C-alpha cells in the first residue's frame, strides 16, 4: 500500500478515531501504526476476529483489560536486572495481568462461539502465584504491609516503640513548666529527618541540645534536645533498615515477574491483540459496519456504501469534528466481472469525488481488518496495490503545474503497479485542453484496463463518457440531480452518461440571469441538441431507476414475508416438539402411576383371596365338609367390586390422558385394535379377562354385555375374538345356563401392561341337591349356620344371574330375622330388601333385589 494514496484517502483520520477506542497503551501504539495488509488469509482472519468481537460486545461490556498508563516504563524496568519496581507499579502490573486472565477466562467460557478470540487468548500465561504474593505483601494503596516478612514486622515494631518513646520525651518538654516558656510554638516538627522543638531565639541556651536551623524570620531555632538525640539516632537507623528490607521485598517480587520474561512478553502481546480486536469491533458498532465478503473473481461490489468520515458518530470523535447531523447518502459502487473499470460522471458538487474516496477508503479499511459501513452482499478483492490521484496536486517547490502533477502520479502508478490493484483517478485528463485531455484520459484508463487493474475514474469529458458506453469491461454511471431544482441527489445511476449542468448549477448558485442567457447563446446547435438528448435519456433512466427501486422494495418485502413465514413455521415446529416431549413425559408418568396402582390392586386381591380362602377353609373344616371350599359371596363381591372400580378408574384416566393438555394441540386418535369393534362382535376385556358381546360403540368406549351385565370399557382394552355372527353360534354357551356357574370369575391385569403376573380368584360352586336357586330356607338353623348358608346361596344366585331372591327364616324369637337383615344391609350386591307379601310368608320371609 502506498502511503500517499492512504493520505489522499484520509486513512489516517480513520486510524485516529480507531486509536481512541483502545484501552491499553500498547493497543493504542499498535493501532496508531495500523496499515492495510495485502495477504488475503490475514485479511480474512482479521475480519473474522472483528466479527467475533462484535458478537462478544453484543452481550458483554468488553474485555476487562486494566492496563497501567505507565506500562512502557514498567516493561522497561523489568528489563533491567537488579532494579525493583515501585510498590504501586507492582500492584498495577498485578492488576493488569489479572485483567488479562479474566479476559481469557471470559472468552474460554464461550469458546465454541469465538474460536479466533480463543486462539488469541490462549496465548496468555497464568501468573496466579506471583499476583497472590503481591496481594499478600502490598496493600492496594501501595504500602508494603508489616507481614511481608518477619524482619520487616520486627523493625516496624521497634520503630513504633522508639517513636512512642520520642513523642513521650518531647511531650515532656511541651508540657513542662520550666521548658514550655522557652518554646515559640507548642509543636514538634521535623528537620532533616530529626524531630525537634521550636525554641525562641533569645532562649537558645535554655534547653541543651543541637540546633538544626532557624526560621525564616530568625526569631526561633529548631532544637533537638540532648535527651532525644539517641532516640532519634535509633529511629533513623531503624528507618534505614526498614527501607532496605522493603527494597529487598520489592526486588524479590519484581524478580518473580522478571524471571518469566518470555511469558510476560507473550501475555502482554495477547492483551495488545485483544485490545486491537476490541477497538476494531467498537469501531464497527460506531459506523454500523459489517464484514464484507472477500471476492476471488475480481468482483468489486459495495452496496449502500457510506463514507465513514461523514458518519455523525465518527465526526464527533475527530479533533475537528463538529455537530454534523445529516447521515451520508449511501451509494452503490459496483464492478461486476468482466467489467473492471467504472467511469463516473455527473454535475459538480454531485458526489463524484466522495464516491471515489469512499471506494478507496473502504478497500483500505477492509484490508486493515475493519468492518465497513455497507449493506449485505458487499464484497471486494484484496489488493496488492492501491493508488489514488485525487485533488489539486500542484507543487510550486517541484515546479509542477496541476496537470503535470497528475501526469507524474500516473507515471508513478504505472511503474509501481502490482496486481491485483485498485487505481483511483479524480477528473482524469483535466487541467489542459479538453479535447487533448479527453483523449489522454481515455488512453490512460485503457492502459490500466489492459494491464488488469481495477480502476474508478471521475470525469466531465464527453469523450470519456462515450468511451465508457462503447467499451467492454468498462461501466459508466452518473450522479443524479433533481430535475426541477438541479440540486444533487447523490445517487449513482448506472448506464447514465451524465450531464455536467454547469450552466444550471451556476444559475442555482446565483449567477446573474443575463450571464446565464449569454452562456446558453454561446452553445452551438449540436451542443444544444446533445444536451436535449442527454436530458431525455436522464429522464428515462431516472424512471427506470425508480421502477427498479420499487421492484427491489417489493422483493425485499417478499423476502421479509418469507423470512417471517419460515420463522413462524420453525416456531410452530419447535412448539410441537415441546408439546410432544411434554406429552411423552406426561404419558410416561401416567403409565408409571397406573402400574403402581395396578400392582397395588393385584397385591390387595392376592391378600384378600388368601384371607377369604383361609376363612372358607376354616368354616368348611369345622363342618366336616370335603368338597371344594366356597368363598363368602359378600366378601368376594366386595373384593370384586373394589378391584373393578380401581381398574376402571385407572383405565379411564389413561384413556382421557390420550388427549394433549390445554396447550392447544389436537387430541391424538385412539390406537388401532385388532379386528373391528362393532355391535355384536365377541370381545375380550383386557383389564378384567372377561369375554362378552359388544352392544354399542362410542368414540373411545364401547358397552359390552358380559353375562347379562353391561360394562363400559375403553376401545384400547378390547380384543376382538369373533365377528358379529359368532355371538349367535348354537354351540356358544349362554352365560345364564346354570352349567356355566362353574366358569371362573377372574380379575386380572396382563403382565405386559402391568409388568407383573396375572392374578386369578376362582370360585367353584354347585347348587345344593333339592334346592332352588331363587329361594333358601333357614328355619331351624343357628345364626352362624344361617350366615354360612347365605354366603353359598348368594354365590349361586350371583353366578346364575338371578335378580330376586327369597329368604325364609320364620318368626320364632326374631333373632334369625334380625341377623339376616343385618347381613343384607352390609352386602354390596343387595339393592334393597323387604318382608315378603302376606300370601308368601309375610315377616317370616324376606324378598331381596340384587343390583344389576
């Protein structure tokens, strides 16, 4: 990069603002020497680090670097063997090293998102031990503490005692009746490190001692009493020993750092690099910049580029900055292959030179690792050469005219050109005869084009405008203007040859109308015709540009709509995933709870079955019976009812849990079951192990007839074991057939669902010989015998599905009738009971109606 070009582009002013964002002296020094790099890999790395730092600053206040202002002096002192750092400098050095370590840790915690920053920060060494030693021995105020060493603690203790002794002795002179009258002032003062009294001149010999000087007026002497001379001598000696011990401590602490010179240098370099990167990131936020792409195909595209030195926040930081309010107008500077040359025309004060400088300055900034104020999609190559011939280069000292100075610059550019190169020429061919200047300008531009350089030139020459329109690899553009006021719009219109509008601008700036009219008269007819054609062409291009911008706005609106739609879609997907995970967790919880409850039911049934079997065995053995033990219908019915109710509650809760919670997701469809559950189909109820016929089907449940009883079960718990026709097969046994009383009634839960073995309670009953299933005669039986017979009677009646019973107990003493009534009141299968009609035994019999 050529320094003259960087000066012409005012790169140094950007560096000035950037340097002001540093927080360390070494960072400031590094930034003040900042130069663009010509290595593409280095440029990409620097830009990437800046981007990471911008993201870091979005969530953090910055790297917590706390560098001392005299860091250079500290570094220099550390380079001198035997030289101890002052206590405050040791504290400042420790603070700085600690802040570097804090910065490293902060980046390390977020390292996956900041690989480049992590790579830089990892170079810092740890000085935890050295820092802790400084903290123990030096107070934040810079005082070496007594505990820094045993020797120092002893010396200071002796000093305190001697000073106390001295104060006590001198106080005796201040308060003494015989001595106080000779004193000029009732104070003790210090002269050359010795504590003395202020004695009046006329009483010089009144107090024996050593005179250490007189006051300015001569009216008093500074006297050290003989009684304190030895004490003062001890204090001076102890102070010297203390100072030597403190110096020894400071030197030891300094040598601890000095012994790690390489680590210190590397750590300080890490801090400098982090500070430089952080300053670049802060500058990016200042100009609202972004990282452009690095083009490998010669593309030079700056979309919505703004000159950084015209941005108000930057202007405010410049030494000559004012209170500029207006933001610069963005401009598109585009060179898409195969075009490598851009010729910019347009009116004076229209923005041509600013655009030229913007292109060059932004290119230099990118190669210095800086973000630039452009829009997304901007990209440009990394140039090895950057040349700029901008402004009036007249040199009186070198006897060069403006034209000659421009030519000298062009010659220098041609001599030093290295590709890829960017050449910026302001008003090429100006400063001489227009015809010759235009021809020379075309030749210069074409020369650099043929050499392969990127070139941007501004001009007023019609010849150059025609060249741009007629030559391949050359693009033409012009800055627009308001057709009514001829004020510049500062917008670059591509494909427009441009108009200089010298006469129109002169009129707008206040030139007398007579002069303007005369100027128009001096235009030739061809010139007037050309001006008219250019004006119409500008109008057409302006309309096209407005339409293009409208289309761009629509395109951006469509893109934004698509983006929002994708975001909504993503949000919906994420919400569904959350609901699904929540539902899965909820179902898992429900299943675990259900398994525990089912296991509890099973355990209860096992225990109840064992208890009932034991009771039945005891009763039957007592009666000398040998047939299969029968269980109490009351107890069995209660256990069966409780188990069925518990399992029904579990099944209902699991069925209802199929729907998602109130988050808004639709209820899931019930899982498929084998076969078709339809009225008339033979099914097995999974929760109870019972078989029956489907009566009616609902959304999630079905009503099943099991031995004349209607049971509601969830569809998921039904297994089809026969189609609708199988229910009417002649060989199908009727549940009301007394022969079926021997079929086991069971309550079970499949091991696959509950995670445990099936439980079955079997009851084997036969009707007594000569008895009917609907009536029992208890006359002559004791209460216990009657109750035992009632248990068996209810078993028979329940299994035979008899709904009404008649119990004959007679009148007698009424004891048996009362026992039967108490039994019936407690039985869970009894719906109601009452005395029989008079023609069927009256109060000597009881009619019982069982529950459905």
